[in-house]
C-alpha cells in the first residue's frame, strides 16, 4: 500500500515507455501510455513519432517516460558458454572494449548470456537531446533485453520487434537475430484482454521497469538513479510551488473574508453595481469573440473556392481505377488552430493520400500529375506497404500562383 502511494506521489497514475530506434538514415520512435489501477495496468494510448522534435510537440506535457535505446549505436550478441562476470562476458564478444566507456546490460540464461552495450557518450547525448526538448526521462535500458519482462506472458517462441527477432525458450529470451524485425505485422496476445503489435512490445516492456527495475546485470543503475533524482526534485519543486501558491491564496482569502465582514452591508449595493458592470463587459467580450470566430470559420470555408474546385477536378480526371484516394485537401491548415489566433493555411498546396495495387499505373498517374499545367512540384511525403497488397502513399503538390 505504501509502495503504491509513494509511486503515485512520484509518478502519478500514467506511465510511458518509448523505443528509440531512429538512425541518421531514418527510423521512428514507438511509444505507449499505460494507466496503473487497482487490478494492474491498462494500455491507454500508443504513438509513433518520426523524430524527437515531433514527440516533444505531441507528447503529453510533463509526462515522464522510460527510454529503450534500440538504435544502430547498440550492439547485442550472445555469449556461450556462460562467463563468471560481466568483464569476461563482454571481452568474450568484444575483446577490445573498455567497459568503463560503455553502458551495458547482460541477460543471464541457463548456459548463455545476452550482452547489449552502447558507448556512454552516445547514450548520454541521446538522453540530453530528449531533456533539451523538455522531455522527462526517469530511466533507460539498452537494446531489446527488456522484452524479457514479457517473455513469460507470450505464447509464441519468437518475437519480432521493430528491428530484430528474439527467440524465447523456457520463458526467457534465449537469442537475438539482428535485422529480422517486422514492425507491426504480428500481434501478440499478453492476456485475455490485451494484445500488442510487434513494434509496441519493447515500449510496453520498458514500462514494467518502472515497477521492478532493470532485472539484467548492468552498470546503468547509478545513471538511472541520477535521472530519477533529478526528476523527483523537479516534480517536488513543482508540487511544492503549487501547494504553496494555493496556501497563500487560501490565506489571503480568509484574511479578506475576516476583515471585510464588518462593512459587508455597506458594500452590498456597490458590489451589485460592479457585478452588473462586469457582466455587461463579459457579455460584450463574448459577443466580440463569437463574431471573430464566425468570421474565421467563414473565411476558412470560402478561401479560394473556385481554385480548389478547379484543382480537384484536374486531379480527379486522371485517377486510374487501380488507385483509390482517402484524402484530397487543398490549402490545408498549416498548424493547430488556437483560440483568438488567425488560421494559417499552406497556400498553393494540395495534399493527396491514398493507396494502389498497380505500381505501373501509379507511376503513370504520378507523371501526369507532374505534367499538369497547375503543378509546380510534386513531393512524395510517404510511400510504403499498406493493408494486404495495397501500397499507401501521400503526395504534396505545390501549385502555381496563376
């Protein structure tokens, strides 16, 4: 009971795990949000981000997270036969490595060891990149060894994460096959009411590190302790500041009520007049706000109506039968709309999303799009495997000003 209370005061009820597998050539960041309740933990949300910047922009503010570093800087190998200590295990597969320069984790098997390591400078630099964006990291793990947290709950003997394939024997990770991941193609049943795609297993397993700590042999404990300490101090300061402000406000309120009680009757009429004045001002302000929002909505709906009809008609004329569109938007909103702020549009931009099952027809259609008189430039924003045999795509057309 006390442990749960301490955990709630420190972290709240929502926990987050992410897998960072971005590289210089691309990649993405997988994330899950889970909620802790009396019966256990429930999956709340899952996300995929293309960069730390995107995560910082869309991630819930002040939400702490556990980081699983699973990118090209991490090296994972199997050691067999099993070695007596960490130094021997690491030198067995990485003879020239100075362990003081690396963070490592070692998962102990019956007659083998799985070793994951990363240079400290790479891990610390990655953590710093998150912290510079205001993201609160309370711990981190190396490679995919945290998947061992789920090994006993998985019925399958092989788990494919976003990048690698892991073999499970007797309820523990037994080996890793690098570069044999498959992303979200396989769903894994963890319980009667919870199943996860392959690319969400590692983020979910990382959340369990909140409650049980890293179960591998490692040298990251002191670094994690420093991260937790920094997070706890910051959270305590924020909570203390909040309660301190509330206390001061309550004190001022009680003081005001006590000393103003004797002249309450005298001020009744003046206060009533002031209330009427405030209500009138509030109504006028609300009316202005409503008129402004109505104008914003009208401007948005009527923007370039004739041009949009022309552009959409030109695109629809050349669509082949093997291609289906799910989105066709002219001059989309450039960023999230905020109250009392102007709406910014991406002028002369046409976004097209859809899927196809005929590559030749798609390329022919793409060429026709480039040749349209209205087209200045065609940018491929995304192109990849969709559902079944379909290939999903997203194009951004930059249109001429004429």
